[in-house]
């Protein structure tokens, strides 16, 4: 009998679990997943705190890839509502249509309205910024004149796009850039836009510009169409969302992988990759409970670990000095979420979108205020009402993008909570007396950054591509700020290569390089 082939997969996030699922479903290769933490889903995990669920970073389930939309909905069916009819009609043969009731099952995707706004100068602005009467009133007539004339100059006098500042200025004009992009981007990345490679903008906002925003503003609004590929992601009006958050979907995928014969090992860190010639032959996995390393041989290897950790893990091959230096210099941003359960907020719902108890209807609120460190708020009630144990309360996620070396990263939970509530009070969003409970979550290396040695990344890519049975997938695996769907597509392409015998990996690396969509954090 032929010995069954094995694939080692490092990481149980969207990319790793997609690879495991595709291998188990489409091949005879057995996937074995090693996850270094105790959580399924990577940054797409859902944290359950006393029945209140936190989506790390927020994940809208919307993709311009038909394959990914079908993939998600084979895992969780879409609730059948008038708003979902357009979606269901597009895929009558590939989606199992069920009249599912969220009150009776957790295995369901909800259809959710999208609303994100900017909070600047203690006022709300549309996100992306639109030329609505509210915007004109908030900014003032002469400020709007300056923004308009600056944009027109940018249309006819382009600046160098070697960095992110040039990318923004060419699409929005310098005045709008200075007002809404410069300071926020600096807060987000810890460096100025002039220090960030323009590749970040090319991947995250691509075709979004003042022109696209204006066209969207005058476009007649009809029925929700989740699959309209002409709409930028930042402009979509609805999206799908698992009833209990993205982590529930990935926990379901993990169970399916195990049911199909795959293995998933938690709290198991891959420490070494053993190389022989141009192939990886084995890994050493540390199991914290036994404090012993296990040497495991396999035929294929998928990595979603940060590249600077990957290159340090190689055994049996000499890593060139310039590759080692470039990998070591690749920067990351870390993530802190402060969950705040409150009886009420100071900011109220003044929109036409009805909400329970008048809760502000936003999914995200981008905090552009320069006098606080918080980057964004999530209102979890609006992602799914089932994310909150008591719908009478408001469940808020405060998002801080920092680095491990920053003082704030070392705050105790008590210090961080006090700091966060103080910031929300300072910008008139919450009364501290309304806070019921809090929790603090730290995520390392949540966002690969496009500065440091990133402009030399091709050296690292060329080196790792030489190992014919090693596939780098996902956000940290490729050091690319992918959305969830693009991370999944890198995994699918890698499995396709194994099935078809394709040796080069450019199809894997080209995911999210093609023209498409994206939106900022």
C-alpha cells in the first residue's frame, strides 16, 4: 500500500484552515495543523467574554471572488430574508438554501447593513468622506472650497507616488489628505505616510478616490446587492456576518477538517523547519504541556507564521545575510482591543437607520481626533445582535494599533482600562459612570507594515520560493496586508498547485495584486 502523504500547516487562521479544508476535501493528503495559541481563527477569532463576543479587528464577509462567497456559504447558510434574495438567486446550484432562523440555530450567516463613519472635531462624517450637506456644514464653506481646489490641482499636477503620502494626495488632494488621512495614518502605523511604501495604499484602497465616492453618492440606491463587483468595498451597503462572529465560522471549519481525517493541535509551536536540498523534510514542534519537541516528517509544508520567525527557524540551509537582514527588519504593528460594556453612550443615533434602544448604528467609527490614541471603535451590537449577552447594553470595542516596544503595550489590564475609558470620556463618547464591565485583549503581529526593509522584500521572497514544497500563505505568511478572503485565496492557490503539479508560485503571490477592492483598517 502507498503511504499516505502528509501536509504540515503552521497556523489555524483563515489561510491555514482553508488549506487544511481544501486538502482534506480535494486530495488524499492528510493535513496536520499546528497552532501556537489556544484560539482558532487567528485575528479572525471571536473572543467570548461573559457571553459578550469580540471580533478582533472586525470582519465583513464580502468578497469580489465568487469562489470565496460560495466557500463561506457552504460552511454557514445565509438567513433567508428579502435582503438576501439577490444573493441566493446568484448561486442556486452551489449554495444549500435553507430557511434558517437565527433564533433557532447558530449555524447561520446574517445579512447586515453597513455604516462606518469618521469622528473628527467631535462631529460625524461619512466614511469615505462624501460631499453631503453634513460634511459641508461640519467643515464650513471655505474649508470645502480649499478641499475642492486642492483636489482639482491634484488631478492635473501629480506628485511622486513612491510613498503613501503621494498615493493619497493624487487621489484626494492635499487639503483632504491633511484633514483626514495624514494624522490618522501616523497614529495607525507609528510613522508618517512619507515613510510608508505606496504598496499599502495600492492593496488597501486601490480604486477608491474622490471620483468614485462622488459617483457612489449620486448612484440610485436600489435593493442590496452583495455581489455588485463595480462597488468598492468601502462603499458597499450590506455584508454577510456569522451570527456569533467570524470565530464561529472558523471553529466550524476546524471541526469539518477533523471530521474528514485532518488533525488540529493547539498550543503547539513549530520551532524548526529542517531543509534538505530544495525541500523541507520535517518540523520540530514544541508542545508546552510536555515541554518536549516532536520531530515530524511530511511531504508538504504551509506557513502562516511571520516571515522573520520563519527564516530564523530553518535548519540545514544557510540563510544569506541580506535575506536574514531584510526579514529581521520587516515591521509589524500589534493590536489591543478594550471591550467596554456600557448602559448607554453619550453619542446618539441621529440617522434614519433604526436601531434597538437608539444605539448608534455604526459598525465602525474611525477616531480621527489627534488628542487620543484610539484608532477605531466597533459597536458589536451592530455586527450581530447576538454578540451582546444583554441587548439593552452597548458593547464597544476600542482598537489601539501599537508596537510591543510602546509603553501602552506594557500597561496592566487595570491601567489600560482606565486609560481607554478616559479617552472615550475626553472625546465626549461615554460617561464613565455608565460603564458596567471591561476586558483587554492583546494580539501580537496583527498587521504587517510597509516600511523598514519592506522595499527589499523581493530578496526574502526569492529565497523562500526556492523550497519547492514550502508554501507561504496568508497575511503574515506573505507579509501582506490581506483581507480575510485574499488570505483564503492564497491557500486555495497553493493547494491547486499541488493538485496540478505547478512548480512556480507566482499565482499564490499574485493574489491581491490584481485590480480589485479593499478598504482601510
